[in-house]
C-alpha cells in the first residue's frame, strides 16, 4: 500500500441559504483545491463527490458528472458518495484506497450540500430519511429526536442528572461558538453563553435550539496524491495514515450498546490500528457534533475520555487549545456549519491546515497528528487520521 | 432466500393487534422489527412468532419540530421500548400530555398498540406503527 498525501484544499464559506447552485459551490472549492496543489483540472484522474440531498434541494441527482465537466476535468470517472452526513468522509476514504492501491496518482475528492436552501421543514423531512423509513420514521422520528433520546439514555445510564448533563451540553455549544469566531469560513460568528443555550427554544426534549447544529450550504474539496507525486508538489505534505468505516442497523437494533454507537468504536479501531497510534497520540480532533450530546458520545467512543465523563472534560477546558485534546477548534458543525455532504472534507481540511501550521488564531501549536470523526444517520461512521509528513 | 417476515406482513398483523417477530432456532433470541437474519447471531433459521406486547420504556423525547407534512402531529412523544422478550422497538407514547414527559418515564411499563401513519409523498402508502400505553 502506497502512502497518500493531501496537497490541496478548497472550502467555500459555510452559510445560510445561498443563491449559488451545488455545482457552482463545489466548483469553487474544487478549483481552489486544485490551484493550491499547483495542478490543473486535467491532472485529476477521478472525482469522488459526497452529496446527499441534491435530488431534493434542487432537483439535481448525478451532479458528480456535471461537476467534473464544470471544472474542465473532462470525461474522468466521477462517483457520488451518499452516506448521509458522512458522505464526503466516505469519499475521502475511498479516494485514499484507490491512490494507496496504485490505481490512481491524483484524485479530487470533496462534497457539497444546500441544506439551508431547503428550509427547515423539508430539510427536517429529508434528514429523517437517514433513519429507518419503515420501522422508525412512522413514529415521527427526526434527526434531533434520535439524539434527544440518546441524551436521556446517557443521563440515565451514566447517572449524570439531566440538569447537570444539560449544563455540560451547553458548554459544548459555547466552546464551539467561541472558536467559530476565529474561522472566517464559519456560518456563525457569534459568541453565546450557557444561559443562551439553556433559554433556547425546545426543539425536541432535552435538545434546545443551540444544542443543534444549523442547516447549511457549502462545499469543500481536497486533492489526494501518491507520495511520489506529492514530492513534486510540496515540501509540506499531510499524509492520511489511518482510515476506518463501519455501519449499523436501525437505532432500535443497536439496543444495549446505546448511547454508544458500536460502529464508531469499530471504525476508530480500524483507523488507530492502521496508523499505529492510540487516542493519546492525537493532537487535535474534529468530531461530529451535530448535536451537543453527540460530541460527548463521540469523544468517549474515540477513546479520549471515560464513558459518562466527557461533559466534565468540556467543563474543565480539556477540549480547548492547550487542553488534553483540542476538539472542534474550527467551530465544529455547530458554529462552522454543517452542509452535510461537505462536512467530512471540511473536517479534513481543518486538520490539514492545522498540521501545516496555517490555522491562524485557532492554531494548535505543534500539532502533528489529527483525527476526524464523521457520523451519517444513526450508524454510518468514518474515521480518518492525518499526520504531518515532514 | 425468501424474506420470512416482510414489512407488509408485520404491518398487517400489527393492525390486527398482533406483534410479530422472528425466533432464532440457533440462539433462541427474538428479533423484531423483522430482518432477514437474527439481530443477535446473524442466524438464518428463523421462525415467525407472536411477541408479547409488554415492555419498559428505555428512553424518550417530546418532539416540537416536525418534518414536512407532519406539523399537525406536534407535540408528540417518541419512545424506545425494551420488550419483555428482549428486542427494542420504537413508537409513540400516547395517553399522556407530551409536556409532562420527564426522566420518570424511563423504566415505566407499557403495552403495545398501533396507529396508522398514512405516509407522505416519499413513502409508499399506509404504514402501521407501534404506539405505547401505560400498562
């Protein structure tokens, strides 16, 4: 297996509803990534594109083909990845495998979504398609409702009183918004307080408005190349050294594993094993904070904190820059935004710039190893580990 | 390999007051809602059985923001219930004011009924769903 490097990134601002089309958004991110890599569109040998809901947001399926053509990468094989909110992480993982195998030397990968453009009602309906349509959606299951149930279960199972847990969850959102202030691509540039979170509109108990990430529009793209090709392009390559992916059954089928998602633990183990590292070796993490409680659940299963204790870690500042494991210093899905098909590539982009020392005010000094965790629906999980390559 | 208990047959039985599941002849566990294989061991030697309609609430939420087309249903409570025979199923808790839902619901005994979700433009027709009442 060959080493695979990231040599270019592109990232549109993540925003509320935009007037740009998905193709336009993705092409902007893609050209930035290709230019940053010092390459041309015609150098791309394949495109792997994460997109979930183009069919619903603008009546556009199969956009990967038009996207390749749009940027002048004529007739290259272009494949769409749909793994709900983890779509572009799955695309990155597959791009890694194809380059590592020797089949391709240069692959363009990324994702795009116009979730904000759909409006809350249609977006809530289509996001609910990432649940079991026959056995669970009829009950009115929504995405926040799933994590709301996990929050109550978390409180009960770990003996953290709900009021206490709510405060810990609020701290997650407060931290993310604070870091979002220093990310020019973030959807929110607004500090919030714990009281703001706890006084918010109740979306689905116990999740209030500011426990939930927003609906967002945006795109992100990366250029992945072989080690040999990377040597021609940069003296600061970032290597992907660990990958993991796993799947799950419907929420009720996950039973006693809940509120842990077993798929996350399987996926993380694959990635840690391949990279030959352990959780304590990770210098920073971008994890899937679609809801505040989701951050606690993810951080524990990734091995950063004991089960039931992640909330305390956030309260003690262990997840801040300078703490045990800086988490979501990009602002995370909560403040940076969550255009679902683009989120994984965006997380990887953050790690790439952090490892290269290019993250500005939110730089984690000396970071050498970064990890991304992306969750799709109630059980598609992808873990990626990146390492500084010089 | 034929699907032993399809959604259509499971749903139809539920509308007649019967909760069906699959008993695994390899490990003895019961899987419901149905699947091609046993949820516990992956076994394929399964027998359709009637499952007792009793269980305990494991977790819940009171939903205030509904998907498109279901705004008239809010507020409503969704619960996950552990059936006495092992499987977990999802449905709505009825018979209480949703605003009164709190942590005391966890562990409460419930029995299983049904209600029809008439579907929407994305779903193919009527779908039976479990609803739960306090036993």
